C-alpha cells in the first residue's frame, strides 16, 4: 500500500505513550502532506523524540494509530522501515572512514547494485565531492551533518525524519543544514522535522505543529499561526545590524545565503 495524491504521507491519530507514571504523549493528531516539510516544535521533554521513535517503529504507542506512506506503524513495521529514513540528534558517521566510504557502506547494507555510483551521486548532491576522500573525522560540524543526512538518503526513501538536526551546530553549519533540508523537499521528499528552535521552524516548515506537554496545542502554516495574535503595531526606527548580520558579513556568506535567513517578525520591519 502506498499513498495516493489525496492521502497524507504521515497520519497520526490519538497517539498516547506513557513511561510508568510519566505521560509523554496524550492523544496526538496531525497529518503531513506528501512532499512537504512539517515541523514539530516544542521544548525539551515535550515528547518530540518519543513520537518520532513511534513513527519510525522503534517504539510502540500505548494507544492510537499512525501510518507512514499508507502503512500502519504497528501492523506493518517492515514496510514502514522501507519507506523511511531517520536522522537522530547527533551525526552517526564513522569518523575513521572517508565520507565516500561511509556512503558505500550504507549502500552495501541496503544491497544496492552500484554502491560507488550511489556514493558519488550523493556526495555531489550534498556538495561534498571535494571532501569525499577525506576521513569524516576531519569534517566540520555542518559537513558531518550533511554527510549524515546523505547517508540516510541512500535508497531514496520517500519520507525522512530529522530529529533536531541542528543541535550543537554553529550558525554557519545550521545554514548549511537548512539549505539541505529545503533541497530535499524541492525534490519531493516528505520531511518531518523536530526542533526547539523557533527560527528553524519559521525558516523551513510548510506547516508547524506546537507540541506542549504531550499534546498538539496548535497546528497551521506560519501565516495562520501569526494570525492568532493581535495585529502588531508598526514603528519605524533606525535599523542597527544584528549579530547575525555581522557574523555573515565576516565569514563571507553570499547574498543568496543571506536571503535564506528568517524574515523580520511582523511588527518589527526595522529596529
């Protein structure tokens, strides 16, 4: 069974999960459209990782149902695993191997016909060709994260779970990962992204669900969520450069990259 044009790539209905007396998920519901980026936004302990583990068949829910690509995570876990990739909070690369060798290893584990060609294609796709023959242990944080995501895409899974993919990264590395995530979605991959960073959700997501104390308290597009607040008062004052502006100028980021930065919040056209 696979998703149709109208069926969501991910469907979560009334999912609950407790660990003894700790109620982590209290009836979670949401759909994720195919080819979109869906951000699950919440603070530490909100239940984001627990939900991702349920959707990736690593953990069983206490009640409720969930499907990925039309397959039930409880009754058809093998089919779900064939349809997904999971990237955790920390890069899971072998630092002794080169970037190319890491990719070849995963391609062989997935029994692909031409692991070398698969590795070369992904190195090019993630702008890592020049570093492909270097040990992954020499990579920067952003490069290591991009390699980690590239490894998760071996075999072209239609659904990718990214669990707080920019945790611990510096600002420039975060930008690199954001660009990678956008490129994946543009290629038709469905992405469920968990994050505790407001700017990350604002920058990347087509839809944002706010998970708080185990329940979804709001779900919508960025525009819809902003409409929940009263209209902002607009004031025009002299704009001073932010630390982010200074950082990007000093490290030599291009104007295209700068254009990808989060927009100024409504009501703060200038500071």
